[in-house]
C-alpha cells in the first residue's frame, strides 16, 4: 500500500523528483529536497494515522476476536430526548412494522417494539417513553443486542446502526456500548484487564472496589482510549472506558467492558 501511495501518479512526489534533478544550484537542491521530505512525511502520516475500526463496538468486537474470548453478549444503546410530536410520530411509524407492548407506569407511558428473528445475529428493541405531562420531553432508547461477533455480523451491525441513526435519531443522541466476556479457567480479571490495556493502549487508569452490600460488581476500572471520540472527566483525568468484574445471579462471573459507563442492569 505504501509503495502504491509513493509511486502513484496522483501524488506529486515523482514529478517533484524530476524537477529536483533539473535544478543546478546546491541551495535550491537542498530546499527542494527538504520540501520533498516534508511531502513524504505527510503521506506516511496520513497512511498510518487512521483509527483501526469504525466505532467502539467494532473495536470491542475485534478485541474479542483477536483474543478468542467467549462472548456472553454485546449491546449498543442509543438514547435521545425529543419533542412529543416527533416521538408520537415515531410510535405510529413503528406500529406499522412491529408488535407493540405498552406499559403505563406512574407519570409516563412506555412503548416497546421488538425487531428480531431466531435466525438473525442480533435483535433491536425500540423504546419510546412519553410523559403524561405533555410539556415534558419524550425519550427514545434503541438497543441492539447480540451474542456472537464476526466479520459478517460486524457489517450487518454497521449497516443497521447507520440506518437507525439516519431514520430515527439526530446527532444529539448518546451512544453506550457494552461487551460481556464469559469467565473461564484460563483468564481472570487481572489478565483480562492487562489484555485490554495493551490492545487499546488505555491511559489514566483508576480502579475501584465495590463495597456495597449485594452489589454484583466486584471491581471497576476506568480509563481513557485516545481513538474513541467521546469522554468525560473523573478526578481531572479523561475517561471513556469502563471495565468491570461482575458476578451473576447464580454465581457465574463475567468481565464487562464498555463506554462511557456500563449502564446495563447487572
């Protein structure tokens, strides 16, 4: 690839080299050589400075594949507040395509629509929450949930996510990503954390131990991944990744990694 970039006719490097030989004075030759070097450095930087995946879920899926982790589940949640009229229009739109479940609770009505089949690699849940007080903004929560990951699922996920964002959401929506890895005899929390630190080059690491009674989270580690766009500050350091050791209802253990915080109901 680098060879093609350097010697492609689309780049002025070869032409600059020819021009360099036509210049006779030593000063001009040095100046031209310096400019040529800058051009080469720019091309090399552009070729190797691209992020290695499209978004956080793509990164997490590639991380699981490279380490042959047994995936418990993965989940991407998109949330956005919107005006009531637009939210009601969204409910009417979804009603024409999916089965609706309505839940009235307190001061709001929650509409849930399920999009998934047994042969699909993941399903999509659409939740539209309408407050009874019509002055309050509505909330839309869309969840993509799956239990496997490979290149085909990656492509389908990217296509589905882009379609959802274009059709139902705006740039104001918030995105939360979560990957759960099954515990095994060959990996523990420290080893999982070290693999994640090395793979993502995690910085500004801090670890907390949960002392809350009946909490399913044993240990939480926060850090910062430079290639991920969104972050928040914790104790004056940027954070955008959360790693947790979790104990299930039946005593089973798993390792969860997500951004910017894990919002799943453990």
